[in-house]
C-alpha cells in the first residue's frame, strides 16, 4: 500500500498534533502553529521537483508508477535526491516513505533518509558510505542492507550525524526484511523534546508499524538551524542492487 498522509489546513500547536494530522486525525482551532504538507509524492509520475545527483533518476517500470531510482544494478555507484522545499530543523515533522531494495544474496548498501546543510548538489561516498558519508553537516537515518565491519548486521536502521557511517549514534535491527519487498519508513521529530523516532513496517501494513528507534537528539545542532535540504541517498559497493523510493510524504510544522 502506498500510504498517503492526510493533511488538513488547520493550525496545530505541537508535534502530537502534527502526528495526529499525519495519522488522519483532527486538530482544534485553539492550536497555534501551522502545519504544512511540504512534500507529497504518492508516486513520482508528475514531474517531482528534485535535485538528482550521481546516478539517481526517475524510472517508470512497466505497468507501475514512476519511481525514484537512487542507484542501479551496477557496482560502485552513488545517487542522491534532494527535495526543492527546505526544512526548518527547529520545527516538528512527520516524514514517511515507501522503499524497495532489490538485489542478490549479497546486495547493495540500502538507502538513507538525510537532512543536510551542504546544499542540493551534495553527494557522498559509495559502498558503505551509503551516498551520504562525507556530507556535512548532516543527519542520516540509515536503512542499511549491507554489513560493514562497523554495522550490527545486514538489516538494520541507524542514525548517523557528521557524515561518517562508521560512527553511529544508535542502531537497531529492522523488524522486517529490508530487501526484496516494499517497506515503509517513518521518521517523526519533536524539537520541543528533541525526540526522534523511526518506525518500519511492511508497505502492505497500515500505519507506521514497529518503532525501532526512539532517541533524544538535537536535529538543529546536528545540521544547523537551516533551512536545510532533505532527501534520500544510496550507494552500491563491490556488491550491488537497485534501490527505489516508491512514495514520499512529509508534514512539517
Ligand atoms: Ca552498511
């Protein structure tokens, strides 16, 4: 299922309200801050406004909507895609996307959902660098499918600041297999509490699925007070695969 976050143009006061909106809930007029659906790609058919770097491209599979293909089936390739709208790291947000990683028994490195202050031409390193390593300042949420020596396994989620995949703030095993089937990743941030949460589910399951990371981390300290670029990166190394983003929505305060 390509879950579409619903948005109502009502004022909201806190992340909880933003989350409520994203979950299809309602808000009250007494709530003060404004919530805006800044990114809305149920698919990539309609000319998405993205800065594509490296080998990233828009591809239309047969009988399916257009996908954002970050890397192709080729070794030592790197791709990135940055949305035109920038994000204010001092405001709350809910970002949700569906991805499909494909490859053989040993495959490419996965994808990263990245906030960064280096601009929309940024592109990081291949292989275990996952397309974001080397980009500073940055905060990456990895959906990592290749076990490097510094990784816990070949199917994990991790948060990395400072553009160095070898130094992870936190990592946790993903609750679903991140290769071969579409999965949904959801990242929710509350600047009031500095609470960053990451959820993962099979794309066929409604809702956010399983919370895999719940961490206090200051996004504005990690990437600057912004506005900053937001997008996806991916890479192949010696082993390789195809890494697609199927859909992407983001509601920000
Ligand atoms: Ca890795």
